[in-house]
């Protein structure tokens, strides 16, 4: 599947990865979940799939959390702040091992701001600052903070 992904055959990868995820094996490979999230074009189908707990081992995988971050980016594009908050909470609770942790918290904070929950957003922004964020995240954080003043 990864070879097909690199070739740009996204619809095939989406179809094959979904078949795998729907299979009977109790333990699934979170990398396949990542490929699915990366390639599924139908937003409604993606929301349904991400909303399911696919496999018990996923929450311990960096690949799973990277997929959730991609999902959060799409939620931002579609203006679904409630999903940013829902998955931001999950990320905050269980996704600390992900390299995208601060990025996901930034999206979480944006969702909170969009839903007019400025005080909770400020708490999230403070957490980001305490995590030694990259210069890019700090820059984005400063822009977000100006919105809350």
C-alpha cells in the first residue's frame, strides 16, 4: 500500500486500507490507519471512521496520533471547531508522545476560541508555551493570543 501511496494512487490506498481496517484481526497496524486518514476523500466517511476506536493498540502509536493530527487539520479546513475540541482533548490526554503534540494543541486552542471559550484556550496556549514549542508554533501562538486580547 505504501508503494501505491508514493505513486499517488490515493483512491486505491484508501479502498485497500479501509478493507484492512474493517478486517477481523483484533490488532491492526496503525500505519494503515494513517494511510487511510491521509487518502480518504469523503469527509463524512472519514469522520465516521475516525470516531470509531479502531484497535486497542492505536492510542500508543505515533502513527495513530499523526493521523489524528491530519484529521484535525481537515476539521479546521471544514470549520468543524467541535471536532477540533473533541480530538484536541484526546490528544492532550493521550497523545503526548506525538511530535505533533504542540501543533494539535494549537488547533485545539483555535477550536476553543472559535467556540468562544477564551479562558480554556488561554490554558491550552499556556501549556504549549511550557512544552518548549518550535519557533513556528510560537509565532502562530502569538498570533492566536492577539485574537484573545
